[in-house]
């Protein structure tokens, strides 16, 4: 039985009670904290950056999975690594020299992630898979929490799984956007290793139980 890793997304937390929500994550079965950085240019929204990461590091005991929805991510990789990121995802669509960027992320001691917008085919990663620790498949157009899951995502997960098998790398597949109990098992069955969940966790009556349920979506 393979259980997925679960990464609750901070974007859906109550920012006026950040410490409380981080302690809740600490007590839960979550494997990561997903940290969405939006710059108002790559995506039509602005979220949070370094001061919040600093505050998060003070209270959060889980590894931080940083999702950079920003243009020119190379400029900030060192700073996010120093800020305590365990994984740094850059968007394929924002990187001209992706191989160089991924090498840089590993050099600063982080796991290297590549995020794909819904329209970006997974086949574009074929020649760089060895440099990627995690592929973050966006199952919504990035920029906002609480959007509806795009069903075409399943095909992308299956195709990517084949590519990973063929290249014999240990790259993980992470899915982000509209993930909850209604689709978690199907996502895991298709090949997802890490489930990101914002509103389905923090919007639940019992967020810890929501995390436990996501964690129990497994494939044989
Ligand atoms: C969307 C972000 C997601 C978001 C997911 O641009 O990258 O991580 O927080 O939120 P839900 O789970 O509510 O779709
Ligand atoms: Zn995200």
C-alpha cells in the first residue's frame, strides 16, 4: 500500500491566527507545508514573501515546500534556501534556462521542483527529468485558492509517470489545485505522490481529520 504525502497550503490558512494554524499542522500527519509565493506578474495575484516565511519557520516543524509563481525566480533562490525552504518549485513557463535553475536549487541544498501550468505538456520535461526531484502539476490555473479541479490533469499524471519510469529517475509527482477527498484517491491511483490541499484542509470543520483522510487515500 502506498500512501501519499500531504502538503496543506498555507494560502488557505487564517493569517490573523497564523501561529495557531501552524501548530495545528505540526500536530497533524501532514508531510510538508506548501508555501505559495505570487508576484502579481506571473499570476494575477500577490500573496506573501520573506517576512511571512520567517514567521512560518519560527513555528512550523514541517519541511516547507515553496511554490514560486513569480517571474525571474533565479533572483530569489538563494534567499528562499536561506529562509528555510526544503523544496523550491519554479514554473517551467518562467524559466529560460531551466537546467541551470534546477542545478542552482540543488547546489543551495534544496530539492528541485518544476511546476507546470495546465496548458504545458509534461513531455517538455523529458530531457531534464534527472535534474528534477518533484514535478508540480497544476490542476487549476495558478493564482488563487478554492478553484475547481481540471479533470485533464489525470492524463498528465499518467503520461508523466510513464516518462519517469522510462527515464528511471526517482522524480515525484505533486498535484496542486482543487484537491480534496472527492478526487484524492483517483489522483493517487493515477500516480500522484504528493497532494497539495488548501481549502479542503483549512475550510474543513476539523482540518487535522481532513489531513488524515487525505493521507489515507492510497493505491494498492
Ligand atoms: C494556487 C496555489 C495552490 C492553492 C491551492 O495557485 O498554487 O497551492 O493554494 O488551493 P486549493 O487547494 O484551495 O485549490
Ligand atoms: Zn501552490
